[in-house]
C-alpha cells in the first residue's frame, strides 16, 4: 500500500531545490554514519542472489550473529524496507535482520527493469520467499528464521507461517492485512464516515460508483482507493509525510536516480494489490504450529486493528499475543520503532529462545 505516496514523492524527487539538496546531503551523511556496523561478531553484507530465475537483492545486518535471525517481508507491494534503516537501526542490536527486495521492488527491479521481473504473482513470490529462506538458513547456519511481515507482506507472511512451521520460529505481523476474500469492509465504512463528515461529495460519489467487493478491482482502482484512505486521515497522512517520504528522501543508500527507480518499481508492482484482495485468510486456515503475534497501529485506517483482532482470536498457536501500538496508524513499526522493538523483546524473543529478555 506504499504505492499511494508515489505522486507526492515523485514531485519531490523531480525538482529539488539547491538548498534542499544540501540539507539532504547532510542528513544522508549522518544516517550513513549511524548505519556503520563495527562489532566483532556482527555482519553487514548485501548483494544479488539468484532466486526464481532472476537476481534478487538481499542484505543481512546485525551486531551479533548469535542473535535470532529475522526475515523481513516488506510491504507495498514493491516497497522495500531499506529506506527505513536509520529508523530501525536499534533493532540490529538484538536481531540479525535479512531484508529482501522482492521481484518488482527497489534494487531487484533496478537490476533488470520491468521486462526482467518474470511472473508477478503471489504464487511466485511465495516460491521466491522459500528460496530466500533456504539461502538464509544455509548462509547463517540456522535451522529456523523469524518471519516479520508488514502491510502487503503479511499476505505472503501468513501463507509462509501456516504452511512451513519447519522453517520459521514464529510469525510477527504488523499492519496486518485481513481481506476475507474481498469482503472485509471495516476500512471502507470508516472511509465513507470520514468523507461524509468532511463534506467531500466528489469522493463519496466515486466510492458509490465502485463495487464494494474489492476482488474484481483493477490495479488503478485499488491504488486510487488507497490514496483516498491515506489523504482522508490526518494521522496516516502525517505518517506518510514525516516517516515514509522523509525516509525515502534521506535514505543514505539511494541516489536521486535510485529513488526514481524505487517509485517506478512500486507503480510496476501495483498489479499484485488486486491479487492480495482476493485472499480469504480464514478459508486458508487459522491453525498455526508456531508462535503467532500481531502488533497493530491502534489507529490504522488502512488495515484496521478490529479485523486483525477478530482473525487473531480465531487463531490457534502454541503461543500467541496481540498488541496495539499507540499513536500510530499504518506503518506502525516505522513510526514507533522503539515501541515495536520493545514488543519484539518482551513478547517474541522469549517465545523463540525460551529465555526472558529485558526491554
């Protein structure tokens, strides 16, 4: 769902003022310094791995290789998490984090362009994820990895966690999507309520002309709807500007050219959105053989906490927990990275290591 920032961010990248470029250089330099890893048992490596017939970008970072290994499954679709590295730097003190640019995203997209991305389906992403998992297990010498999925990535994350308990130590979903085969209407009803209160008749008319069942939506309809959800909610819109766009603009790993490619990758990957809207999570199963966690923004209007909570209540798992992240909408883990880390240390890490961890 990160594709909704394309219009605003593209304008910023297209015509930056000289003063803004100077400030950007200073911020990027500071972030680059923050990201340096110098601990003797740490790891900081990145490069392309041949996955699913194409080269896909994988980075591995952490201060201590003895820490649990996390595989991040990013959102978007097409929105890799590397831009948030400065905000999540503290996570790498406690976990070794694998960040993978899916086909259609960031450096994987840049490597071979739209014509070289191959099959853009959820089924292919699932196969890719299993190959990435096998690579990580062999590279780091671990039996299992911890799945941490956000936003669009939770669609894939649930399937991986449900089907392959032999590969994953636990599942953590944040900005958890619950689609119910396109029938989940909580976000839609809340959007109509916000628009009615604001007197936005044009947008209400547009919604009235759209099928309330999201399963047949086109990529354009899906993107337009998500943009309306974002811009109609003050907290989500503020998060988009102060967290997401700022993270893009000040990313030490992205030149202006790389940012343009990042945005093009999100546009290219929007075809995956309608596919995700057809997923029926309950029909696929609520039984999980690994610890199961959902940490949701308390005021998330894109993936509301209520449907996620209802799904969570039906889940059976060896250990499970649900927590709200206050003062957060969508992108909760990136708006409140310290709060998210606290939940990871106090709830998740003890479940996978058997030992309590101080926050």
